């Protein structure tokens, strides 16, 4: 079997010393880094980028989780062909008004950089552009999104959910004729280079009030049931991108304390699943993470999103 380079990007934001502080995101990064080392991912700087707002990380360095650093790191992650890629995000997730008109709900999901109050949030449309559309050929990308409103955070066309009995359903997230997104302005090119990034405000989703972004913005129809968005837009890409998200679009994701350690509930459930099953199928992982969260009395419902139609029962996780 030919060698495939493994690259990872881990992002953990506690929003330290702010009114919106979380507790477990730095621990999530540490725990995920340990897991990846066990799975033969290198921890060298050329193979792994870690962005956190720990006190020792200076804001003027490329490892501080500002909006343009996050996008630059994502571009670095997907820039080389023939790689196995892993992305973990633990932090706030939000919702903003749809930035490009491709959502029937009028709402885009977001991730929330540490500088969101001045620079804005990063929309699901931009996440898809930087992680999926720009992904080099012959790569696979595995994503864990441990944040609120994360069900369709990367706008992948196939979405699966397990019920409390372990039955998995494919949600109707395939809407033919969805509005095609134009070519995004490419302010961030090439590898992960801070000097190339510059001020990328126009790539972000427009600064919005934090509480407007994080609350559930009114009653919306549940995405994936009768209001799927993305087949006409992304269904032809056929990229091997899979994402486990901590909850549905209209749910929040818990910042938990488990065995005395602050952690994201989805990160904890995924790592517990990996301890129980070394090479589980996608179906087993979705079912077990749901069961673990249910047994721990978390109401959030994890989801699996895929860039292409795969056999969930027979295919082991590509990590």
C-alpha cells in the first residue's frame, strides 16, 4: 500500500476572559491530539496545525484562532493531493442570515472565531468552499464539529441521523436546482502562510451581534426533512468528505464536565466510541455516539454528513 501523508487541523476556542467563555475546548484539542497520535498522525508542525486561544498563544501569531487564521489553516489542510485529512473544531457555533441565498430557511450555520465581534463569523458556505471545493484531488477529509447549530455546517449533500433505537435515516438534503454559488474571491491562496492572508474581512460572514448569531433565529423548518439544500449546488463534486456534528441545525451542543474534566459532549462521545470499537463503521459510530449522549442525558442529536453516497454499514471510518 502506497504511503499517504496524514495532516490534521485542531481548533479549540474557549473565548477566554469574555462574556461568552467556554471551558472544555482546549481539553478537546488535547484529547483529540492524543487520539490522532495513536492513529499514526504526526504531531510535527508540518503535519499538524493547532489553533487555540490559550494564554500563551499570542494574538499576532498564525496559531491564534482568528477568522483569517482559521481560513488560512483550512486552506493549508486541503492544499496537497493524495492526503488523509482530519479536522476537529470545538467552540461556539452560530447562525446568521443566509449570505448567498442558497438556504430555504434563510439561515446559514457558522463557526465563531475568537475575533467574531470585530470580524464576523464564518458561514457554512465559506466552510464548504475552503474545505470541500478547494480540496486537492485524491484526498479524504474527516471532520468533527463540536459546536451548536452544526448539523449542516459544511453543506454536505447526504445527511444521516440515528434515532434512539439505532435506526438510521437518510434525510432529504438533496434539492435539485439549488442556486449555484459563484466563484468566491480567493483572498487566501496556497499554503498556510500568515503573511499571505492579510485582512480577509470580506471572506467572513459580516460581523453580527453575538447573541443574534447564537440564538435559534426564529422558528425554521428542520433542515434535511423537506428542505434539503445542496444537491444542485454540490452533489456533483463527489468529494470523500465525512463530518460528525454534535447536534442538529436547531440545537445547541453541550460544554460538559465528564469525570471531572471539562470537555465537549460530542468530542467525548466520539473518543469513547473509538475506545470501544477500534475500526467501527460509519453506522456504528453514529449509533454509538447517539447512545452515549442519550445515556448521559444530553438531548443533542449527532448527525453524519457526507460529500458522496457511501455504504454506512460496510465502510469503516476513513481516518
